[in-house]
C-alpha cells in the first residue's frame, strides 16, 4: 500500500485492507470481497489494473489448506470513470453509478459461482454490504437496495465536521470549500448512508456524540426513544434510526517486538543473539540531527492542513527547553520534488521549511523525502530507542490508527483531544491529550513526557499492557456479532429448502408465474418470516415479536386482496393473479438485444407521445424484428399510463415494462388478457419496502402538507394536498397548487430526516406533483432490479432523457447504460427543480462521457438514429 502517496491514500486504506484480510480468516466467514476502482494508468503501479488480487491471510501455512475453492479475502477492482488516469475522490461523484452497476455484475456472478460450489445450485448472496467513506456509502446504499441485502457504513471522516473545521480556519468561503472538496455532495451521500444503513460502525463514542449528531438523519436522543419503543413493542409511527456500534479498529501485532535499547547505545549482543544492523531508514533520519542521541518527537502524517503539522513546528521552535531536550522527526509521506506535489500539500511543506528556517531548527528537525511502508515499524522503533514520544496534533482525528501502532512499539503518546484519541487514551492510559489549536498546550505536553523519565516509563508500560484490546480478531468478533443481529435479507424470489417445495430454476426465474400467482407470493412471505429470511421488516432492530410479524402478514394479505393499487383495481387494469395464468412465457425483455428506456419528463402527454413515436421510428426495423424492447419510466400512475397509451393509439405490448410512480411500482404487459393489460411485480415491492414508514409516514406527510400555506393569501390557502387517487401503497402523491411557493427538495428531505422518516421525495410533473416513495426506490433502481430479477445486461440498455426533468433526473444519467439527451425536450421551467438542490448538478453529471450522446434541438427520428450510431449501438 502506497500510504501517503496523496490525500486519498491515508490510514483508511490500511484499515479496509487489514479488515478484509482479518475477516477472511475468521471462522464462519467463507469469502470477503473488497471492491475498489480499477486504474490502468501510466503514472500508477501496474497492480492497480489487476481485476482480482487475493489478500493472503496472516499465518497462512495451515489456513490455506482448509480454504474452499473461492474462499478467502480478495481485492476486486471494478473499472469505472476514466480508464487511463487516476483521479482524486472529489471528481469521482459522476462515476459512482457506473461503479454500482459494475459491482452489481460482480456480485451476481459471484453469487452464481458460489451457489454452484457451496450453495447446492442456489445463488449465495452476500450477508452484508459495508460502505467505507462517503462515496462508497453512496454506492453501498444503491447496491444494498438493488440486491435487498443489509448495509453497514463506516464514515472514517465526515463531511459536516470537515466543513465546520474549514470554516473555522477562515481560509476559504463556503462556496470555495464546496468547489474544492465537493463537500455538499459528500454530505448528501453520508445522509443517504444514514437512511439506508442498518448499522453505522464508529471507532469512538466522540464520533457519535460530536460528529454524527451534526447530521439531519441522526439524533442521539431520538435514537434512544425509538430503541426504547421497539423494546416495549410500541409503534414508532414509521420512524427509523440506524444502530450505532462502537468498534475500535484492529491492528496486526505479530511482527512487533518493542525495542529494549536505551538512549546511550544499542542493546548489547551476544553469541546467541548477535546485534542486528541498523535499518537503512535510521541513518536516513539521523543524518538530519546534530545530536542524534536526544529523544525523538515523532509525527507521521500527510502534509495536509488538517493534520496541523505547522502548529507542531511552531510549538517546538518557540519552546527552548523542548528544543534543548529533544529532536523532531516529521514523516510527511513521499515526494520527489515539491513542484510535483499537489498545491495543498506543497503549501504545507513550504510552510514547514520556512518555519524551520525562521526558528533556525537546522540539526534539530528531520523531514526525509522517502520511506517505504515496510519501514514505518523501524521508524517507531527508532523513536522508542531514543526514549521519544509520538504525537498526533491533527485538528480532528476520526480514530488515529498511528497512535495504536506507536503504542504497540512502546511509545508514549501526545494526541489531539478532538476525535478518536480520547477513547484510545482512555483504554491505553499512555499519554496526554492536547488542544490542537493551543500551541502552548502542545509544547507543555511534549516537554512533560520527554523530561519526566518516570512518567515516560509508566506510559510506555501501560501502552504495552493494554494494546491487545485493539487486535483485529477482537474487532472481527464484535463486528460479526453485529452483522448477526441484522435480519437476513436477499432477493425475494430466492427459494428456501424449508419453503415452497419446488425444483424450478431460481433467480432469474424462467416464468412469470411467481409474479402472477398471488398465493405463491403470500406463501413465500409466510415461509420467509418463519425461517427468518423473508421480506424486510421495517423496524430498526430485530426485536419484533412473532405475533407482530403474523399480524403484519395478515394485514399484507388484506392489503393485497382489497387493493394494493387503489386507483388501478377500480378501473380493472391489473390482471387477476391466479394459478391458471400462463407460465410458459419469458418476459420479452430477456430476449432483447437492446432495451430503450423512455425516461423523458415531458411537460405534457402530447409531448411524451411525440417523443415516443420518434424513438420508435428511429429503430422501426429492429422494433418489428423484436431485437429492441422498450420500457416506459415515469412519475405517472399505471392508470395515467393506460390513458396515455389509449389516447396515443399505443398498446401495452409496445413496451416490455412500465416503471411508474417515480420508480415505486413496476408492471409488465399482461400475456393473455385484453381487459386487464398489466401485471404487477409484487417482488419489486419486497425489494423496496425497507424502512418504508407506511401509514405513520402518510399521517406525518398530511400534517406537513397542511403547514405549507400561502401566507400572502388572506385565507392562507393550502398549496400542497394529498392526492388519494394518485397514491398507492408505496407512493404517497401530493398535488402542488402553487409550484413556485413550495420548499425545495433539499428542505423536504431535511424535514423527513430530522423526524427519522426514511423516504425519497421527488418533485415531478413540472413541479405540480410531489411523490414520496421508499428511500431505496427510484427509476434508476428499478432498472437495476431488472438486472437482478431478469438478467438484463445494463451495457445494452439506453436511457432517453430530456435536457432536464424531475428531481431524480441526475440518477438516470450515470451508470453502465448509454444515455441519449433529447435537447429541447422538457420545459426550462423544470430547471427550478435543480436550483433547489444542495449541490450543483455539475458535481454529479458525467462530462465527456463516451456513454452519453445529445441530439440537436427539437430532434427528428433521424437525429435519434444518428445519436445511437455515435454510441456504437447501430451501424450506419
């Protein structure tokens, strides 16, 4: 691992690799996949382009013989974003959907392989998906929703906390901070991670109390209230909160031997244990010092402003007693030349060099240009040999893995009081905490430890005595016990051995019978609840009683029988689901060479009809041959879609599927009924129902809508009203009477999260309708469901959108699929949707993507054909 190579290769990289390796060695864990980005670029090592790399377990001599065919821990590198260059994490946001699609493909392939090897022919799905850092949290939420698998999240460092720290420093304005760090997009990803996660793993209690509390989606007091209500078996009214689990990171200790030498010389050798030559890095550091025998103050951090190295140098330079007693060693990553460093890192390093010159610290400060990761233990040993001290003066440190490493080598610690070091010090009791903004506090703490030899020896002894509490096996035991507390979830058409006795092929199913047979849907649900592997219950924990689960199932039966679709059953549009329905037909979309998704959010149905006919005409030959299929993706209800088809002279069979209600419902054309032309996919509901607040959410939304009034109007007219006829069990639709007066979507999401209501709010129909759907439901997620359910190849799918659209517009553009933007389609008025978001649309829109094409203004079918040719889908 090239730790310190840049600002994206810090302790988190080491954390996740060692966690994966340790988990892969734990009893009961068959396989661990660590998904990351594949980079094939000339400026990085060739190994970053390797698609798969096994993480060999520690002490692997005996373990390797016991491993299964595909078991163990692996790094899986998914290609996404620019193929030929490494880019910083701030620029990855537009490409995250492509990573999700690639990861989805890998998981599905792995599920099949493991199923053949150890699953008796049944797919073996992941037991959990764990996102690390904001961008991976965003990806894990989408992947968790697509697969219906429990999600865990570790933030490592948090955007809201970083924003506060940067604003305190006063160097950058809020807009400049966002432009540099894309901080608002990061914060939204962290909020989504709170919405989707069952468990959030933190390293310290401070992280919960002082960092996560800054987020709309987490409130420690409300979390305790919800937990108490669940334990008392009392309704939470649709409110959910992730569980916070404090699990300190682990460390490998097997290779560490604390140094027993002293400040006056080497440990003496003898015939049995001859003196070992000094490591090369020692002389590389020692050459800086006039008196190398003095105790060494060691700091190991990237030259990043948040690491606060300049304040440390000032404290050292201005404290004469400290300068006389000790040397200072700064290990600030690796560099060839300052000009080749990033501007931020170069600025910090230049500041350090100027301070060394200002205080005339030559001969007292070491700052080597290069060190190998394998030499870091030797650096710790050198500091311990001189009876030195390790310091972490960062403005805030989420955990502080280097503190654990230093303590394991026998070094007393001085560390920031902001973040994880507080908990580490409480456990190890081997040093002093300091205020990172207080230069004098830093100098006093260092001087105290260096000057007081008895205190130094006591801190060293305490650290070595307590360090075992931070081992990886201890971490993994707690980690796995937390995962075991999650209710198992997986794709719902998966059959269990104790469930329906059938030998039919599994996911993807070969027929529509399991969609069309209501009794089969109910039986799966009942068996699933009995076996603990059924559809997700929408509770925070797993404490719900059997009676409650039975009651919920009975209610579900009544709901299905009386009107899952309130507005469609009235019109008789949905085919009656019975066992006589034909089961020999494959969904047509499985046979298509290409699938076109019409997701153009037009201003009127006439405009949508015009776009539909143009797209049909652009591929008329292929459409007639059946090699191209079509999906209509919209915020309309199925009744509105039916009216649209009838008025436009179209048939349901012209489409392979209908994604409606902003992605909360999925239908297929009926195979044998003219009177009831649509078939609903009930399993899609089981996929998206996670954390859906149901009736409790609906009541809260009605009260909220009543509070949105026109204050200028004498009667204070209500401008948002519930649209009962447009609502379904998984979509609460509201009519907007005065579009210009409703709160922007970011404010609506904030309001929901503050009340612990997890849902996805979408303004649509040119801001005349507001749909509330499950938090992991969307039009883009419905497409991923089709990939999981029916094996649809996403790379052969084309999504048509306008220049703007509903507030879920951005989600439709990224991914492995191709996109065609129809310029001129959708009113410019829709742009107001996107001015109300918390971050610029440009932060998430893929620019210069080979998967995106644009037509001319007010395009013709020939223009659409030309765009498809430019994407390589058809030959001219």
